[in-house]
C-alpha cells in the first residue's frame, strides 16, 4: 500500500537508501533536510522541505499530508571512530523525538519506525563483548544513551512505534535476508551477526511500516 513517508535523515548514508528504496517501491517521500541542495535524488514523488527536526514549526510543516514517519537519525561524532568527539547535545535525538511525538498527536499520525542501535537498553546484556566495551568505555556511549531515551519516550507515547536496533552498520552492501532477533530471557535467537549493510537496514525500516506485529517492539536487526 502506497504511503506518504516523512523521512528524517534523508541526506545521511542510511537515509539516502531509505529515500531511494521507498521511492522505488512507489511510496511518496517528504524529506525534512537542513540543506536540500545536497540531495541528488530527483523524483515526482519526492518533496524536499528545508528545515530541521529540532524545530517544531519545520516538523509540523513537513508532517502535513504524511501517513507515517521514518527516522534514520543518529547522534553523530566528529568521525566514525567510536572515540571521536561528540558534535551534538547529549539529548539531540530525545529532543527531536519529543517534538515529533507532539506533532504526530496534533496531526493524528500513529505509526513511526526509527533506526536504533543494538545494545541499547535491555539488549546491552546480550550484545557482543566488543560492542559492550565500546558502549561503556568510548564516546559511542554518548549516542547510545540518547537512543535509549528515544526508546523510553516512544514506549510512553501511545503511538504505534517500532525501533530497529541495528547491529554495526558495515560498508558491505547487498540484499541478504534480515533476521529479527528478540531478546528473550537474556538470549538472542538467532544470534545476530556483528555487521549489517545499510541497504538491508533501509529495506527493513520500510518493510516494518506494514507490520502490526512490530508495534511497540525494538527487535535486533542483523544479516545472516
């Protein structure tokens, strides 16, 4: 079923793929981006709205006519190194989510799918050891704490939400099947791989929109 998607992070590495794949599947995309000139994608079903999801007025404008929300945002560091300096406030994602939840309630939207991180909240105990060490001892923990606050805000929102807790986003691309691994009694079934391609994550986020069985869930997302 064709949907009008409000997309956050459309100029990012994963968001670009969500945009391309959603348009390819026949969806309509409204992308809220700080600098529309960096988006090379053109399509009759693509609308670029200049602004930022940190601004409530920008969010309200971009959300008009939308059916669902997909967020691929992350709380970035100066580089991909887990030890690189954070460049945003500690609560960037949480603040954006609070603004988004309020706008969704105002405009009558209920479905939101957002990119999270494997190892957040209760999934920390069953994350791979190296991931747990990086969360605890590097600046990666800065983003993780923000992701956890987003999950908590969504859990209290009353919306039909899903968080895809992706494993490490690797450079390898492809169309390998996606595994949803739920944390049950302290164990992941099946055990997730360490990395997942951004293309697969993008497809999973789009596919999750139609899955009522994922409402209120935060599955681990990994490739075989």
